[in-house]
C-alpha cells in the first residue's frame, strides 16, 4: 500500500444526487451551446440559474433568490447584468411600490425559446437512446418525484 498518494477512485457507484446532476449538467451545456450558436454569446452559465423553468416572469428578486438558493445580492447582480444585456427588466410591483418584479423582454423570451428548443431536441435524443417507453417512464417518475417533493416542502 502506497502512503502519501491520495486515491482517485470514486467512493462507490453514483448515488441519486449524481444520477440526477449529470443529465442536468448536459442540459445546461446544451442550452448554453444553443444560445451561443444563435448569437446570444453574452449569456454565461451563471445566468441560466435565473432563466430556468418556469422563468423569472413576474417574480420578485427575493423569490428568485429563494428558488435558486442564491443570496439576494448575487441574484440582483445577475439581474443587473441580464437587464443591461436586454434580457429582463425590473418593474415596480403593482401591489407593493417598494418591490420590483422581473419580466422577460422580447430578447429574453427569444433566448428562453432557444433554450426550450435545445432541451426538446435533447429529449428526442434521449428518447431514442433509452427507447420511447423508458424515456416516458423516466419523465413520469421525475414528474411524480417533483410533485411529491413540492407537496412535502413547506413554503418559505
């Protein structure tokens, strides 16, 4: 046995967190690649967290911070970038003039559609890889899991 040489072997087979994360990483890379291919080269990986489903439409920055598990300062920094780039705008909240709500601009909606198209294409590839029935089963199970988690998670 060698001492002083750390092992690089995994600790065991991937657990559910890794099995969920790895396809998610592929989705994010595919969305970013599609955006860059279509000329939206100013979007960086950090922006994707704010553009993720269901999108920032009508949400307060503090709500986005809670959903993304980012600080309010980090969310506002990224929103400032996205606003300067023309993807979102922060408008006064009609119910509370002290607050703002985030809305996609036409450019933001175009970027969101490119992201959705990229994921739809990826889903078709995964359906071919796994077979249609298994892919639909995967979608059904993930939907049930997410619904169950939403029901079990208290609102902030």
